[in-house]
């Protein structure tokens, strides 16, 4: 965990699992790039889509957790409340299948990375490690695969499309988007507009 504060993450457990599960021998696409070379449109899109209080919390969004619990009590579908920090901890150090043991370890690693890494580093690792399509990992591979361009050149609409598929990146397409993804994309763009000027130093 301390080494990854400075060293690029070469691969994750999920990448290995997906490669093993692959039925068509598809090669994983993954290319690490510095955060400064990732479009701020994509940085903001994933924050607005996944964790709008990323810059404020210490790894755990208690407001989102309380809302998820209350929604469940009133009969609404149980939804996740994982922060970008929690997702980063899971993606880099753990396995994808849900269990109480994994959730406990996820909390442990979330606490560690929030303690020893900066928010910039957490977002950088997240954007370089997250699954963004079938055997597509990280912002650069996703930008090339979905829009045939570098991630630094992603426009707001394209960034929102990639962020829109993150709940199920192997099920949905960023391009062309389904009606569901198109709806999510419009919502994310509106959230990006509402968020205002974006800066990790905010």
C-alpha cells in the first residue's frame, strides 16, 4: 500500500480474475497515465457519478450510507454507497465478490489509503485501475477503445458516457449508448454543471 503511493499499479486482482474468466481469450487493455494527462472532464464525471463528496469525506460517506439505509427501509431498492476511496481499495487490493470479510478488509484498506495517500493519488489510481468495459481498464484504454482518442482529449459528453457505464461496465456501452445510458449520461452532465468549477485543491 505504501509503495503504491508512488509506484504505478501494474495490475489488479480483478484483471487477473477477468482474464481467467474470459471465454474468447481477449487481452486486457490497460495503460497507466498520470492524472495530469487525464481530462478534467473525466475526473469530474466520475466524481459526479460515483462520489460527489469525494473531496469532503475521509473515505466513508456517512450521508450516502444513511440515505441508502433509509431508502431500503422504505421499500426502495438497496443501492450501494461506496465512495471512490472504497472502490479504489477494493479494485487494487481485493476481489470483486461481496462478503462481510471482503467488506471489512475494504474498510481497512480505505482507512489506510485515506491516511497515507492524497486525494489526487487516490483519484489517479482509481482512474487508472477501474474497469471501464470488457477487459478495458483505466481512463486511457477506455478513451481509446470507446472514442479512439487519448483520455486527455475527452470532451464532457464523452467523459459522461464513460462514467455512465461504471455500475456495469461489461453490460453497457459508452458508444453507442442505450436509452438507459443516455439518460444516465444526461444526469451526469447536469451534475457536472451543478458542481461548478472543478479542482482537486477545492
